[in-house]
């Protein structure tokens, strides 16, 4: 398991970290997405305070995570229901 030493810039600061080689692209993409959100909040709301910007980005990310969790839960229930229907049909054929 090869690890790389990289630096990710978030806002105006660089953060050194060690990551698995296979995770590097994902981590860099996450840093870019965070910076894009910071830029969007800075432009939309005229915020310049770093803490306010990071708080808004963290809040936005949490809302997105919650929405995805709810969507996944709904999808799982639909899959369970479909499998149960298939199982019931197969049982009736036997």
C-alpha cells in the first residue's frame, strides 16, 4: 500500500497529508469541490470571513450527505420490495 505526501489547498491554507495512491485523485477532487463552494459562497453572499465561508460549506455538504442518505434508504426499500415480489412469484411457481 503506497502512500503519497500531498498538499491540499483549502481556502487560503495548504494542508499536508499522506494518502493512499489510489485515493489521491478523489482527495484532490474533494479539495477542488470545497474550493468551488467557497468561491460560490464568496461571490453569492459577499462573505470574506474564512470561518463563515467554511461553516457554510460544511453546512452545505452535510445537507447533501443527508439527502443522499435519504435517497439511498428509499432506493434500498424499493429494491427490497421488488426482490420480495420476485421471491413471492417464484415461490408460487414452485
